[in-house]
């Protein structure tokens, strides 16, 4: 195979699948950290959109949401320590979205944000102080 990429013929049609070009993780700038955080999004005029943050990196995140969001759409995600953070939807599929932060976190800030996300208590977004 050219370039050593594994390609297979899908049964019953003429479509090819190439793991080298089909895996979103290969296109990421950095590895993702697995997390679980209930938070809220704002997209356009819609605010208070429930979301569950599933993984994140200094450059972006993946979340589940029941609200349909368009690819290339702008949104804001509420994160502990960081506050309201601007992002762009890179992909949207079946209630999941992959987003890139408009301004990635630097090497000093990201560990603080990640620690805050991992230790946030339920309903953290509704507490002050």
C-alpha cells in the first residue's frame, strides 16, 4: 500500500476506509486528558446549554450536549479556574462536539485548569467564591 497506510474495502459497497485519514485524533495538536464535568455553553443567543465535558487539552475539548451545534460555530464554555472561554466547533456528530479553543492555554495555565476541572464539585457552576 502507498505510504504503508492500511486500507480496506467496506463490504457491500465501493467505499474505502483508511485509518490514516479517518482518525480525528491523528489531526490533534496535543493528547487529550479524560475528564467528567457538567458545565454550560453559550452559542449565539442561546445561553445555559447543558454540556458534559468528556476530554480536553490545552488546545480544545470534546463534549456531549443535547443542543445541535453547527460546525465552525462560535461558542463559550464555562470552565473552573478559567471562567468563560471562547471556542470554535470543529466537528459535531450525534450529540457530541469537538471544539478548538480560540486562544489555547499556555503551559503554565493548562495544568491549573485541568486540576480545577478534575476536582470540581457537582453544580460547581452555580456556586460563588
